[in-house]
C-alpha cells in the first residue's frame, strides 16, 4: 500500500479528495508528517475522527530503525540504520559552531566503484526509497530535538544521488516544501560525480548547492580513480556545470580527494587550475582517509599544503577539509562495509 510519506502535496490532495474529503485536509496531514514528524493518524488531532480512520492505513513511521550510534571524539556522530529488508545504511551528523549538518545516504552501496571510497567497494545492493532517504532525516531530527535541530543536509553519504534520481528528486521536494520541513535549497547540497543531463534536470527543478566530486585534473587519472569517468569525462562534466544558471554570489564546490602519489603533485594542482578556468567555484581538498580494504595512502601534510598554496596563488578559493569523524569511520569515503548484509558476495565469501 502506498505510504503518504512519499507523496508530494498535489498527489496527497488527490488522494484525500478521492476519499471524499476537502483538499485542505491534505495540507494539514502533510504538515503533520513533514513539519512535525507525526506519522500516526491518532495524533493528528485537528482531523475529524472519520478522516483519521480513513487515512490510518496509509500512515506509518519511516522504515528505518536505528541499529547503532557511534560518537566521534570531535562531536561527529555516525548512525547505522537497518532497513525492512535487512539492508544497512549510514548517516552522519557534523556539529559546527552555528550549524549541524546531516549527511544522508541515497543507496545501499554504490555501483560506481570509486577507488578511494569504501561504499564503492561494496557494489550496489539497491536504491533507497523516498521514505528511506527522508527517514534518516526525520529520525535524527527527532533525536536532536525537533524541526530546527538540523540546519543543513548534504546528500553525500552512501550512494550516488543521481543514480537514484526520482527518489532523490522527490525527497528534496519534500525537504524544501514550506509546509513540510521547510529547508532552504541553499542549505541542501547534492554531491555527485556529475552525470550530464540528470544534473541539469535536477537543478532546474530544485536549485540546491552542488558539489562535484572531481578528484583528478586529467582524464586518465580520473578514469583510474573513478571508472564512471570513462562514460562522462571531465570536459563534458565541467561543460555541464558551466551551462547551469547559478544565482548571483553562488558557486559550485569542487571536491578533490588528495591521494598520495596518485593526484597530489604540483603538476596536478597546476592542471586543475587550468581546467577550472572561468568556472564559479571553490575547492575543497580532502586528504584521503584510509579504510581497511584499500592500499591507497593518505597524502603527506606538506604536499596537501603545497597543493593548496598553488591553487590559492592562482586565485582559487581553496580549503582543506581535514575530515572529521575518522575515529568512527564516519569521514568522507569511509561509510559502509561493516554489516555482513551489505557485503557483495564474492566466491571468497562463500
Ligand atoms: S564516491 Fe560516491 S559515487 Fe563514488 S563509489 Fe563512493 S558513493 Fe559511489
């Protein structure tokens, strides 16, 4: 049975109208679900008893159950949720002085296999449903004390959001609706490898902030680190960004994971300056966070700083993100992999 949790407001109005009830009741139900995190008709006390009975079968709590919570020394927290089919996903909260950012997953695993990413080593188990993406937000929002507790959301957890396009689009619509969560599009970031066409379509409907996971300045290196680059090459992806009509004073973020001996030389930095010429962007350099299954190495601090100086010296706004949450494997690229349900079976596993 279709759950009201995944419906956009016009769809919900259609369902409520079909039950012989006025459309404004749909707005009330929508606001209970998405604004207040109430999923039981019983508690929707401004609805008449008859309507509560009619809608009760279509309402249920988000299908994510908290399984484990790990607290990092720096305040970062990693949440592991179990899905109804036994799959496991992870979300991370990162508190800063004036904001709390929640990083959510969009897939169980990921098919794209980026070498520096632990999730990518799992393979794809399945796409998340709308209510599973939103469920991470609602569960953590309520643990943290309500609607304003999470100030920013980033789709940067497990999975590539544009490979789960429709559920991602719908979840973003529901997060940004003023009668629901009411998050500003400026406070939501979609992190992506950059899939031309899909990226433009998503942005034209919901102009969220975009982080492009670039990680190399030449095609050969990027294709080695990120196999998707064989399909969508750097040039095509950057051209896509150049076509997107950004509002004044907004910029793209370019994420660049620095890996020792792979992409962290000054030659790479100079090439990066060349290929980003004319693009309104800032750059986040992320020193690689090793995880158990990889042989890639963390860069040396001196090389990270030299890389940053080179970009800054040529006028590019560049920050080093010394990732947080490394002690609980919650840092960038470290999510996934512990739960046996998530492991892709290989002959060695059997
Ligand atoms: S970095 Fe993103 S796209 Fe690449 S494997 Fe990891 S989750 Fe997938």
